[in-house]
């Protein structure tokens, strides 16, 4: 059962049961972006407020499995109020955490680039997901939506 | 039940000997795909080892044997279905999906036009919805839905109104989500009364009971080999000869022609015109072995066994979880097969399936390619357990043990 406990850590179950930053922001001015996983029906909608290079507020709605919903909740807590540079770095680090497993199978070089879990804080709880390849898309759903939303905001300006 | 011994069946199936996460596999995903007995696997191996050649071509010994094997499979399937016209009514396809598409893209395109209605139901698999939507785009036919009632059965109270203008009723014999078995003979009679034909999606029903196309008095039947202990890659479209003769060819290529000239082609007669290219020969051999195996068990016995398992599972699920585990399907076990969709309070189906996997329990989470039905009941997904002829109440024991763990983990 160790793998399963690794997947469903207490932090993950806590964010699933009590999601943070749940709700909506008036859009506009907030930027609204949706993420959708057609295979399992998981959905997340993000509302992003960016002011002076800072992600000043983030709210989200959605439904899906514990991994997709806790990941979006953990993400919102990690990036809210952060300068965009830090947000971008966190997205990159998180995606690296999720793909680390696959790259370890492909090239040794990439496998050497280990993610420094200390920079991830609570997000590190999601590392158990990489042992369940079919669940990685659940964990990355909100993050891909955030990346898309921030890119759309950058393109508007 | 002299010929039906579930312990012997289990011993015939190599995959049931596997261990998953340190536990003997508990395979409860037969609704997605069944497991194969040695008889099927060995028949295919022996075919490749001794007889393989392309069919309908060569004059040498093995080519003749391969052709006889392939055509022999067609005859075996015809017998299994009690097809009135025999092997000449059995078209081999890739799977149920291709069989249903074949109806829409040949018979549908030839016989239906704007103003005609195709009547399906709200509990159909996408494979019996999307081809009709595609036909609607091409020809302007109307696609109408029989609603599903709160009892998870077809609501036939307004059937006469629904049948107005209908040229084809296309409906599943057994829901792959609810386990509901539909009254096919009654629907066939109603369709014929208004001059419509009836097509039946038999993907689930084919391995859950007897299918006699004459007794049901239907016009088309679609099903897959791999859901009835046979291999993947082969499906069947049965249709009466009188209907088949009115259908144009399907895909173009070798084998489906009578003649090809620089100015055009003439399609072959009979089932050949729907089977372009090298067909699934080894798969047909495997399918024939599956038909022989199931016939040996007796489909009445298979149906009785499925019924006993379903009654037992529904009774125990009902009494075990203080209402936290809800069955999405009829509680009345008459006309209901062993496909059991579960909604676990507070636990997403993907998480249910993930926890169950740790117990070696294989179930299917998701919308089961039946999104209109999911929407009807306000669900995004369910976790579905489904029985095969080799399933036992022991499988249900492990399912309940694993569900208990899932419920307490997310409690």
C-alpha cells in the first residue's frame, strides 16, 4: 500500500476536502481560462488578476478527481500574490517534477536534473503522482490552464 | 447446470492466474473487454503455426485451408445467432463500432433522406449516436432519442409518438453503464409496425444471454469478438439477406469488387462487398473458438450465472455502505445484467478505481462513452464493475473489501 499512501498524502486529501481559493472573480477585469480533460471529464476554471507584474489574485472552480482538484488548490496557494517571474519559475519546476519520471526513462542526462523539492513547499506532496503515469494529466490540468492564461494575458498587453 | 463449472472456466483463463500488487487479479472489467480462455489463444496460435495464408486468393493447400477457416468462422457465428440465411448474412468488421458505422454509412446513406428519422435512446454508447449525427450532417435526417426513466429503463410510454416518421430504430440490447436489458422483441415489433427497421447494439448482451435474431425478429445486430471471450480486431454485423442485398459497398479496395476498369468498378455480391482488404483471419479463428467455448457452456447457463452474481452483488452493495455507495442502474434484477455502475459519495470514480487497483481489482472509471446518459443522471463519471462468465462471488468479496478501503481513505 505504500505507493497508494504516497499518492494520497494527507496534504492532498486536505486540499481535496477543503479546496483553497475556491470561487470566481469578476471577469473582466480578471482573466478567465478553462482547462478540460475530455478523457475523464475533469474541469478547472481559473480567474487570474495580474497587476504590475504580480499575480495579485487567483480563484478557481471545477470538479474532478482528488488529484486534479487538490493540485489546482495547492497551485493557487503557491502562486497567489507572487511576482510573475516567481510564478513562471514555479510552473516550470512543477512540470519538471511531473515529467521527471518519464525523462528518467529516456535520457540519463535529463534524469540528472533533479528537482529541488525544497523550492516547492507543499507542492512536493504531489510527487507521488509520477509513480502513476495515467494520473499525471490530472495533476497538470490546472497548471496547463495557468500557463495558458498567463500567456494570453501577456499577449493582450 | 451440468456443463457450467465456474472453477473449470477460471482454470481455462491464463490471465486470471496473474497477481497485481501482490494479490490475485480480480477482473471486473469484462464490459470493456473479456478475458480469453486457452481454447481461443491456442486456436489462433495453431492457425498461425500451421495454416496461415491470405484468403480468397491462392490455389495452394494452406491458402485453401485459411479460406475454409475464415468462411467456417462465418458459418459458426451464423449458427450461434440462429441467422435465417446462414453465413451469407454475417459480415466481419473490426468491432461493434465499425459494424454500426457500416449500417449508417451504407444502408443509412442509401435509404435515408431529409425528413426521415433515426430513433436511438438516451442510454446508447457513443458508437450508436455519433454515426447517426454524422449521417444527419450528410443527409439531414433527424436523430431522436427515447428517454431513460428514473428507474434506469427506457421510458416507452410515448413510443408511438416517438416512432412517427422513423425509418430506423437503433438501440442497445443491454446498457454498458446501467446493465439494463431492453425489450428488444417488443421494440422490433413496434418498429416493424411503422415500417421501420431495427438495429441492435449487442456489444454487451452477446455474452450475457442467448441471442436469437429470428426470435427477436430484428434486422441488424452489431457486436465485438473481444467482449465474448474472443480476440480484439474482429466484430460482426449480422443483417438479413433481404436487407443486405439493398446495401451499397462500404470501404473500397481489394476483395470487395466484381470488376474494376479504368472507368469504374462493380461491387461484389454478398458479404464480400463489405470486406475490403485482407480480413481478420486469425481473429475469425479465435472468434469461432470463443463461440464454440460459449456454446459448450450454454448461453442459458451463462445468463443464469450472470444473474446470480448480479443479485448477490446488488444485495450486498445495498447493505454494506450506509448509503455511501449508490448503484446507478435498476435495483430490480429482472432484465438486468452484470454491469454495475457505482457512485461513491465523496470519492471521485478515478480515485475509487485507483484504490481498487491496489487490491488487484480491475474496474473502469469514466463516462463509459455514454455522455448523454451521464448527463441525464447529473454525473460526470462512475466506477463500473462488470462480470464475465468466469466471475464469482469471491470477486464481489474483494470488490467490497477494496470499496471499504476507498470509503475510509477519503472518509
